[in-house]
């Protein structure tokens, strides 16, 4: 089985580009035959947004294998109607997908409920313990929580964190990547330390070493790598417990927050009026106080979180990808033996 697995994103530090690089490397390491030429592949897997832009549609039409798969996600429900049209081939400029890969069971339900009727496989993401190693943190007072996002918009719940943490005596680190100007305010020990700039991996690990708790009151995630990466370093995780984060919440002993489901402004960027979660700020405050009032709690749960995160390695993700790809080929009568040499595989879910 030869696979062309490609991604249009030029960004390699975060998002789709980051996942593509890590998963491509893991696929190579378990022996999957990869090629950059879709015409030489048994199956082509495009990792990115199923955009209806003429550029992407032309790429899918003109450079392709006979078997085509979208690997994608969305953060709220429903997914954009034009995405469904592209995936199902109803857009006259697009090419219908033979299957869709998504990183979480929640995403699978969201895509199916939005009208995607081709086979859907769950292929999760992962975390590399060498890239995010366990950090031994001393018990300290006051505690410091960290919130991290690609940008400071409200889908990740930054304002909810700021509202919940007031008066608790807990410090806060806010980390995001700016669209334009880099920004930094405060430093270690500050009530709020804002870091709006790209950091190297050692610099990011240094920041994580100053934190005691990871806070993630997100409005929706296709998978949600940030809490899993934080857990790998030994941070206890507080998260919304809605959407893709639930895929690993139990494994990392996360504290789930109460939430309501309400209209989301996030979907408007993609032409859909979707719904997402709004985490309860009062419950987030209560969760933070649970850690403040039990000084050893962060260390105990953080250690369990790090152990649990190892279930979601990039190698496990690659094995799930390989099995799902074989399943696509088998489903259309093109081969793929399940008695492959990929080792123990996280069974992908399909409907």
C-alpha cells in the first residue's frame, strides 16, 4: 500500500502543518510506503480544510490518486455546508471523497450529522514525550495556571479564565501566537504574564515549567492537542469536556467543567451558524480552588496525567492511520491486508 499524505499548510509550528509533519514521520517509522506523487499512490490523503476555493479544488482534480480521502476536523457543529458539498462532490469544481478521517469520535458524529454520508474513520492525534517531557515541579505558593491558544480569541475561553481566576490568589500565564506584532507583558511570578509571540520548544518548556495547572475552557475542539501536550509535561488539566477533548480526558484524569451549549461566533468565519460550548466560569473557579486548597493535588494528578498521555503517541496515531487507509481500500475492493506489520493498532471507528 503506497500513500500520498499531503498538507497545504506552510506553518509547521502549530495546527495542521504541525500535525502533518509529526504524523508523516511516525508513518515512515512504522514502515508505511509514502510518496509525494499522488498519481503513484494507491490512496491520497489530503490533510487540511475541505475548502471550496478554486485553487484547492483544482489541486484535488488535477493531482490525484484513484482513491481520495479528506483528513480534517471542525470545532463546532454543524460543519460548514460548503465543506459537506466539497466532501460529497456536490461542488462542481470539487472531487468527491471516498472516505473522511477525523481525529475524534465527536468529530465523526458532527460530520455524519451534518450530512457527510461516505465512510468516516477516527484517526486521533498524538503527543511526543521527547518533545513534551515530564517536568518535575516543586510545590509552590501561589500556584500558577496556564492558558494557551493559537490567538487570544474567545473560542479557547481566555476571558472565562480571567474572570474565574480573579480573587483566587492564583497567577496566570497567557500564551498565544500573534497575527502581527509580538507582545509580552509581565514575567515569572506576575499576577498575569501575557506572552504573545512564537517561542522555540526549549523556551516553551521553560514557560510550562513555571505553571502548575493547565486551564482549557474551550468552546470546541476537533481534537485539542494543547491540553494533551500540557498533560505530558505533568500538568493537571482542567477542560470543558465537550467536543474532541473528551477523546483523552479520562486517560489524563482531567477535571471536566460544567458548560452550556449555545450559538457560536466561530462558525461564522466559515459561513455556518454553529453551536459550541460555553464553560461555566463559576465551576472553573471552583476547580482552581480545589488545587489551591490542596497543595499536593497538582503534583499528584499531574503525574497521573503524564502517564495517561502516553496512550496517545504519534506511533499509535500512525498505526490507526494505516489501518484506516487499508480499510478504505478494502471497502472499495482495492486490497490492503490487515495482517500487516504495523503492530498493535488503535482500532479506528467507522460508520
